[in-house]
């Protein structure tokens, strides 16, 4: 019996070593593409670039990583391509809008993927939502959002820039009008400065800290509302949507709609990637976000990393898709098919 256990142990070790060597041979000399669902400017591109600079050191064979931009349809263009057309061998991964994983729940016409079939490697951050307006806008407070029509920019239906205004308009009676057609959140920031739109909604605080810190230090923006459970120390006078919830049905809708905030900058691999390779990519991502050189680079770029492991993210999505039908239907109505 003891000899049999030893033999089994040796066989298992040989199999694991063989897999590692095979994947090292597979990735060696190859290039992994990180496809992002936004343009080349802004937070998603910044996260992708810093990941591309470091993650290869933790993947067998030490492949080179590059970033490819595939914007459109609020992140759905990239997600649909990753689902149906990307190589399913580990040489292509993606970072998509945080709203993308829940998009099939809302019945959007542009969705061509099944969320739970993706291989979720992890989410790089957790980010509460917020709506902001430019300093000169007439809309500065929550009361202003309720009484004064305002315009907010969006990169496409399905993004937080589109869904948050729809949610606030439907559930609380705000008067935001979404102006679409912008390629990225950065373009919307420029439009705010030019006076084309009043503001923007979304999980954007990290991006503002990284690319426009003077907006905070010089108080160039207003923050009328936070889409969050609790107030922020940075904006102690800004209320959260939860402070205005008056019934359990609305609360349950909001909790479902806000799941995306717990998995910001989600990283995924297409369906069909061999499980052992998915495991290696997950482990490589986890090792990267603990690496000192990576963290120093993140700090230098004024970014923030708070990893949600892929396994945890998968379970969160499974629970979201298993929500009571009446809650999903109510949330879908709130989103207006976005």
C-alpha cells in the first residue's frame, strides 16, 4: 500500500511537472494580447499597460504582453469579440467595463455572450460609483439633480456612464440626459472642461486621482451623489443613494445593480481556454498584484489595486444571475434594456 501511494505521488508529480513544462514551451516566445474595451487614454488603458509591463514575469515561458484597444457599445464590442472570436488558448485576455459581466441580465440587444462561460481571472479594483459635474455647472447638489436638467457624457449604452443616470432617473427622479458618442471617459472630461456637457457618472475616482488630481485639490468639480453604501471621507457632504431608499424592493434592485462596483477593471479569458492554463493565468495575476515592482509602478501612476480573485468574482456573478426573477425584472426595467 505504501509503495502504491509513493507510486501515485510520483505519477502526480510527473503529471504536474509535465503540464508546467508544456505550458512553458507553449508560452515561450509568444505574445499575449490584453484587449481593453475603451480607447487608448484613460484608466482602463493605464491599468492594462502597467499589467502588461509586469505580468509576463509570472507566466510560464515569460511571454511578452501588449495592449490592444477595442472600444465600442459601452464595452460590449470587446466582450463579444473575446467571447466568440478570440483565440481560446491563453494568448488573449481582456479588461472590460465593470458593467459588462451583468449586461446579459438587463436584456441589452448588443449582448452576444454568456457571462458565466467566460474564465474570470480577477478584478483589479473595487470602486464606488459617483456622478460629478464641472465646477461652473448649475448642477452642484443632489437637490439640483432633482430639479434641474443636466447633461452627462457616455461612451456607449451599457457602460456605467449610461446605466447610472438611467437608474437615478428611474428610481429617484433625477433629470439627467445622456449624451453618447464619446470614445472614452477622458474625452468626456475634456467635454466637461469645454462646457459641452455638465458631467459624467461612473466609478471614476481612481482615474481622477491618477490623471486629474488638481480637480480634487482645487475643487474644480462638484460631486452631487455617490452610488455607494456609505459616504466617502473625501466628500463628507455628499449623500449616497442608499440614504434616499424608502422600500425594500428598491434596495434589492440597487444591491444587484451595484454588484459591478465590487469587481472594477475585470480581467477575463475567453471560454474554452484549458483549465490548467486558466489556473496559471489567475496565479500569475495574483502574483503580479503582490509584486513590489508592480506596486511601485501602480503608486507612481496614482492608480489603486484591490484584487478580487477570479474564483471569488465567479461566485459573485453566479449569485447575481441566481437572484430572484422579480428582482432581476425590476432592475432590468430600471435599466431600460441597457
